[in-house]
């Protein structure tokens, strides 16, 4: 991975890490459903010119049903679940829990698509869920929240895992930008009636609007474009490493901008989760192989 790609990876991680701050600020004023609807609508408007440039509208129409299902599993439902979770959990904690998405992706692919799970991957799943248990025990021990916000965050990442298998099974030959734009558009259409029925009693403040716009344009629109460019330039295996950086930025932004306090137990749980993800996705095995080849070449 060259310097240019590394910089793009860091920018993407910083944007996605910031998304949890934006949700935490905007969700109380916009509401759980309203925030997602505005977010997906603005993201669609950002992505639409790129879709038109590649003449992808016809593909959206041709594959409308699987793209709509991906929009439900990867956007509409997870975004709402994370909005609820952000009302109760720190942005940094949500960023850590978000890192479980590749683990759920591996589990769903094993159950649904028959993908193999190595012994290392199974061990990684167990270690990752130990990390979830450590964070859950700590948050529940504080007595201020129930397990429900943690559960909704995990259900959101499960949705990401289901969507990944959907795309692999039904949309593997469809250009990623087509899926990204179409899924945001269909999510907007599905959520619109519920958003209109739950409009906030008062107009959200300027700061809430700014966070929503940043969440939509940066955290969804620009981030998707960056992510798909990384996939094209360095491949999906290297692009997915952004999952390890997002929690770091989520923690950093939470401390800097929201004065969140991150406990040692939360960091410990996050470490378990990241180690579990690295083992589940094969990063540890690839790193060992690379070091082994380097050692052999030096002899």
C-alpha cells in the first residue's frame, strides 16, 4: 500500500470514526428515524452525480430488489439501531462495537454461503465476543444503562454482516457505486413514511443540522466513494483494515469533542474485539506468513 492509499485509509477511518459523534449530537433532536432519512437522502444526492457519470441508473433499476434488501440490511435498520444506541452509549464505545461487523460477516457467510471458518477464525470469534462481554459487564456495572443499547449496536453490525453476504450472493457482478447509491435511495424511500410520522416537535438546532450534514455528506457519501476507490486500488483485503482504525478515531474524537471518559476496561474489551476481528478475517495469518517469508529471505 503506497503513501497515497495509506493517507486515504486514514482519512476514511477518521471520517467513519467521527460518524459516531455526529449521531450522538444529532439523534436526540432529529429522532431515531428522522436522522436516518435525512442522512440517506443527502447521501443519495452526493452519490447520484457519480452514478450518472458511470451510467449506472439502469443497473439500479435492473437489480432493484436485491439492492433494496441491501439498503434495508446495510443502511436503514443498522443506522436506526446505532442512532438509538448513540442516545445511551459514548461515541467511542459505539465505534468499538462497530468493529464486530467483520466477525458477524464471517459468521453469516459460514451459515448462509457455506464459507469455511478456520480454527483461527473460530478462536477469533470467541475472543471478539469476550471483548463484547468485557465492555458489556463494565457498562452494566455502572448501573446507568441496560444491555439494550449494546444489543442494538451488535444487531446493527449483524445487519452489516448479512448485507455483505447478500452482496456476495446476489450482487457480486454489480458495480459497488451502483449498490451504494441505490441502497441509499431505497433506504430513503422505505424510511420516508416513518420519518414523516415521527417529525420532531421543534426544528432541530443549527448544530444538530451541521452534524447531520457532516454525517450524510462525509460519513456516508464521501466515505463510500473513498472506500470503493480503496477497494479498486489496493483490493478488499487491505481496504477492510479500516475496521481496525475506526475505533481509534472514534475514541479520539469522543474524548476531544465530547469530553468522553474512556475506561481501561473499555480499552481492554476493544483490544479483544480487534484481536478477534484480525483472527477472524485472516489478518493475523497473513501477517505471520509475511513475517515468515521475510525471515526466510534473510537467511
